[in-house]
C-alpha cells in the first residue's frame, strides 16, 4: 500500500503544480498589457488616431499564445492524470494477483500440514498395531509346547510304555506329574507343569490317548480340559 500512496501523492502534486501554472498564466496577462499601455502614451495616441476599431497585432498574438499554452497545459495534465490512473490500475492488478497467489499458497500449506498430521497419526496407529501383533506373537510362542529332535526320541519311547499300561494307572501317573497351585480360595494347575504330560499324551497311540483322557475326565475334569487345550499347542522343532 505504500507504493500506491506514493503514486497518489505524486499525482496530487502534479495536479496542484499544473493548476498553479494555469492560475499564474491567467493572472499575468492583464497587468502586462496595462503596463505596456501606460508606459507608451504615444502608442496609445497613435492607436487612437489610426482608428480605435482596428485590431492590434501585438494583443492578438499574445492572446493566441495564451490559448495555445493553456491547451498544451491541459493536454499534458490529462495525459499525466491518465498515466497516473493507468499505473494505479496496474498496481491494483498486481496486488490482486499477489493476494490470489498468497491465498493459493496458504491453501496448499494448510493441505500439506493436514497430510503430514494424517501421516503422523497413521504412523502412530501402525506402530501400535505392530506392537500388538508382536505381543500376541510372543504370547503364542510362550504358549506353544516345543519338542526338539532328541527329546522326541525319548518321548516316543516313553509314550510306548504308557500304551502298555491300563488307562487308570497311566492317568494317575500323569496327574501326579502336574502340580497344583492355590490362588486365593481356588486350586489351579500350574501351566509349566503340564508340558511333560502333554508331550507324553501327544506321542501315545490314539486309542490309548482316548482312554487316558476319559479316565482323567472322571477323576480330574479340569486337568483333562487343560491337557486337551495344550495338545493343540505342540510344535516339533526341526
């Protein structure tokens, strides 16, 4: 806005200068003729003798010059005003375009800022999902019952021995291998003590396994349910 104000002030100054010039031109014309007439009485007498009705060459030339000067001054003034208005209009157009560019840049900046915020939120959400998946994977790994190659050989032999027992005796042995824990008023089976009985059951024949579990359902139904659930978590490590 400072540039526009400077242009307007310059235009006002030029207009004032032109007006003062015109006023000065009009006010100087009459005194000059009066002084010339008063300083030359013989010319006045000669003019009277020659004839008052005849046109005076000197006065006519002065009047034409004044009219021409006035016309040229008005023309220059109009041209100057036109130039000033044109420059003001050009400045307004440039200012309008600059404001439009600024608005577009602001919109683009706001959009980019929102996209960055969305990406950050998505990154946080993905990190939370990955952490949750990792936690679930760790829990799954901990819940699995792993059997390596050497242990498998011994378990197969041990399971063959249980196959030759009756289901009642095998069930009692497996029950005694599990440890009970007291939690408040409840008695629960320790999860860590279930691994060996589950491994033995896993390598028993299907017929013997069914008989042993049926016996456990009668004597220890909670333990039977836990062993069945743990049988699904057996994993052989290669």
